[in-house]
C-alpha cells in the first residue's frame, strides 16, 4: 500500500504542471515528488525495520517506482514542450533500475551507485521545477529551457549510471573468476 501511494503522489506532478500554472502548479508538482520519495522511504522502513519484507514485496517496491518515475519525468517533458525528452528520461531512468535488478538476478549485490540514481533524479527534478518557475518570472521562455536542461542531464546521467552499474556487475564476475 505504501508503494502504491508513491504512484498516487506522483500524479500531483501532471496535475500541477499540466492542469495548473505558476507557483501553485510547481508547488503541487514538488509536493508530489517529495511525497513519492517519502512513500519510498517509509516502504523500506516498513519492509526492513518492521520485518514485513517478502519476496513479493520486492515486486510491489519496483513496479510503483517505475510508474512514479515515468509519470514525473514524462510530465516534465510535456510541461517543457519536449515530450520526447521526458520519455527519454523515463526510459533511461527505468534502465538504471533494470541494470541494478538484473545484477541481483545474476547473483550479484544490487548496485545503487551512479550519478543519477532515483534520489538524484528526484532532487534534480525538484530543483529544476523551482528554478524554472523562478526563471520564468524574469524570462518566460526560460521555464522550458530549464526543464529541458534538467531532463537532458537526467538522460545523460542515467546512461552513465547504467554503464557504471554494468561495470560493477562485470567486476564482481571478474573477481569471482579470479577467486575460483
């Protein structure tokens, strides 16, 4: 239920960015991002600290995260007038999780490293939304430029994160081979 709430919280982003405007819209979007992150932290605490973790819990942890990321990043893309960039950010963000989970499926420890892990993407999205709205006060066209820049950083950073995590998986296999 906590993970599912992260998807509901992320819906504040398109409501804020696409159905509202100005500081109210940005405030709703930022609130959605922060509530999504809070739900993710609480989900981990309930599962690990509360002893409620289960094999199916991992499934309920991963799928809502991918949906929430997609809702947030695609909404930012549409708000920036660059829907393709929002979709590219969502795809590369999903790939970072895919590489992490795939490493785990191969028996390796899951790597959460990278310059654009989930918390980094959400921090950048938050700062970009606030910065874009602040910039728009002086120069309206900058709103889209700031959001597009942030999404481009997320795409490039997520690609680097995928490469970094893949290298870590390979290094673990190399180290295991050297020990055999």
